[in-house]
């Protein structure tokens, strides 16, 4: 039994998807210009597909699981279950209008021509807000549509917003926050589901490691309690005596989100020789 996974053959999710599998300890044979490959050390077969096709392949059971953007999954409206959000490929589907125009809420879209590559999601948004508008479905370069007179408004994926700015547009509504997700077929058998759980276990260990740092520091013994109070750790910090009397070594794990604030507090509390080490895997 091999688990079949579909990932992008090219595009913004390809490299991160391959890198994630490798960080999960899965060896892949040469993946360059291949449509299919297998792992040598995990029962996994990889299909390289167009991102738009991945939800359909997973729904049909041609692939058991897939890595795809939430925007594509929801736009294609296929029957597949999100197993895990992966934390990369983050973007948003937004409505943008010419910068010179005023925007007074969603009612400003009434009667407008909207250019988009996501007609299903845009129609859902319009219906939810009781807006009547004309949708022009185009497959690329959506942001130029107002400039060439094709549309009044665009609904497109936004990462930094620089492309909108270059084309004289401004973002006014966010329809969807999106990132890469792992999806699965809804009819997996028990053996396939067990393989999915093994893979997800590895993915979560990799994700957890990326959002945490391992720190080691030296602390005078009379300051250890104060320093420990600043370090939640996985359960509690590890404290070991140093060869120099009156000092201890404190080991802990810090979240990337609060890392710098806590480091400053540790220094103020008397911590010295603080070392920060990246974590490769983190098993909870």
C-alpha cells in the first residue's frame, strides 16, 4: 500500500511542498521535470499536477491526498477534507478598485463589472451581500482589466499588494484568507488513513519546530526562580548546576512570536551567555 499525494508541478506552492516532504524525512527521487515519483523510505507516491486539477484528483480518488491553496480548493468546490493547514503560500483573495475612486462599502460594487479568475468565490460573496454585478472570468493578468476598459473592479489574489499598486488599484474588500492546506479523499480505507496520520504527525513536528527556538542560558542561582517564571517551556525549563558554584544552566523552548520580548526580560533578570538554537523537529 502506497499513499498517493498530488502537489503542484510548478508555481508558488511547488518548492515549499517538496521542501516540506523532505523536512518530514521523506526521500524523493529526482523530481525535476517529472510527472510522478516515489519515496525510497516512506510508502508515498507523488503526482505533479496543475494546481487547479488537484482538488478533482483527490475527490475522484486518483490521489489520496493533495497539497493545494485554500483559494483553489474553495473555488473548485470539490468534495475533499482539509487535514492540516501548512503555514506557507499565504495570500488573500481581495476586491480592488482604481485608487482615484471612492469606496463606501460593499454596495459600491452594485452594477459593476468585476474581472476575476475566481468566479465561484466572487459569486458567493456577491450573493451573500445581495449585490448584482457582472463577472468577467479571465485566467491571468487580472489587475490590468480596469486599465484596458474590460472591467471596473478586480477580485484577485494579493500577497504584498505591490502588483495592485503598480496598476493603480487599491484593496477594499477581503473575500478569503488563504494558505496551502493538506487535503484528503473522503473515502480512504483504514490503512490509507493510518498512513495519512503518520504523515500528518511528521508535518506537525516540522511546523512546531519552525515556530519555536531552543535556548540555553546561564543564571546566578539567586535569580533562577525569577528567570524560570519567564520561561514556560514545553512543560517547564530544565535547570542544571554549572561547574562554577552559584550558577546554573537553564534550558527551555520559546515561541517565535514572543521570542525577542522574553529575551530582553531574561537579560534584565540577570541571564548571561544566552544561546539560541534552531529546532529541526518538535514532538509534542
